[in-house]
C-alpha cells in the first residue's frame, strides 16, 4: 500500500511540474521587458509536450503556431523594441508575408538527451513530423530547417535553451474547409514521432 501511495504521489508531482514547464517561459517573458500583448499571444499559440520513459525524459517539444494573430503580435513587439517607423514595420510585414505565403508554419524547440538524435532538419532524420489541419486533413512537411539560436530568438521565445535545438517546419495550406466544417474548427495538431517517443501538440484555438 505504501508503494502504491508513493507511485501515486510521484505521478502527481510529474504532472504538476509538467504543467509548470508551460508557465515557466511565460513568467520569464513577463519579467523580461516583453509586452503583455506579445506574451499573451505567445502563450495562446504555444503548446508543450514532454515524453517520459521510466521517469527519464525521452523528448521535449515546445512549439509555437505562427498564426496571423501571433505574427501580428510578433511584428508589433519587434517594432516596439527596435523603435521602428510605421513604414519600416510595414516593409518587414511584407517581407514575412512574401516568405510565408499561404503556408502553415510552426516554430518548435526540441530537447533530446542524446544530442545526435536531435536531427529533425536532416534528410534521413530518425524523427517523423506531420500535422493535422482543421477537419482532420493530414499534411506532410515541405521543409524543416534549424534556426540559429541568437539573442533575438531567446528574447522572443524564452523556452529556447542551449541544450536543445530550434526549428521551423512548414506545411501546405491544405484544402479549404466546407462552411459546416469551418464552424466547428478549433486548431491544428503537430505530431512528432520516432523510436524514442511520440509527442502530439494540439491547438484549441481558431486561426483568425
């Protein structure tokens, strides 16, 4: 009976600290001169999943969906911190819009204990990444690339740590939803899976 209680307490604490991971970067960002509007957008469009095996971390993924709302918040915060003029801000917006087009993009940080296994950007990666769009349509990535961890990256994405890697993954826009399906849509699902574990990140927000 004592052993059962011990395991129950351990699982409770694991769940508690797992939830704390999500709040960790939010609190960090709030105290690091970032605006409330940007931090709220980051919190809304960011999901985290940690996969354990025998109480050891197999993989941790923290991903931000680059929705239009999040991108607008990012551009506004970037303009505020760099004191950009209106024309400079619009120029940057045009550049980002041209680069992303209608693609669906996620930015994700991945931590794997064995750093050599953190190879998402390689052609023969041990990981498989795909997404389900609203309505359940499965999409394969067009591109996965590693993003250099710079002070700018860690400023805007405080969950990025030096012991992991930061990536961008882009997907096709998918087929337009029918009107009746669009009314019930919530958000996309990003799936990261491999021999070391599987992480599913689900956004329960609509794309504005």
